[in-house]
C-alpha cells in the first residue's frame, strides 16, 4: 500500500539524515511541488549529500 504524501512528509520530518536521503531519492509519483515541500524539512547544510545521492554519486 502506497503512503499518502502527508504520511511520507511526516516520516521525512522525523527521519535521520540518511533516512531523509533514502526517502527523497526513492519516493515515487510526487509532484515538483511535493519534492520542494520535502526540501523545506531537509537540513540545508547537508544539501551536498542529497545532491550526490540524487545524481547517483
């Protein structure tokens, strides 16, 4: 069963840094706006780690 965006967002907010990266990079069927909303809850000082994960490095 697929989670609703609100459930996914709640999990994302409560997740560790590594879990946030995993959630962000494996989430499916989200809109651009939903991805942007998740980024609001991501620690900006670690944005380089997320960028590497998204780019597959």
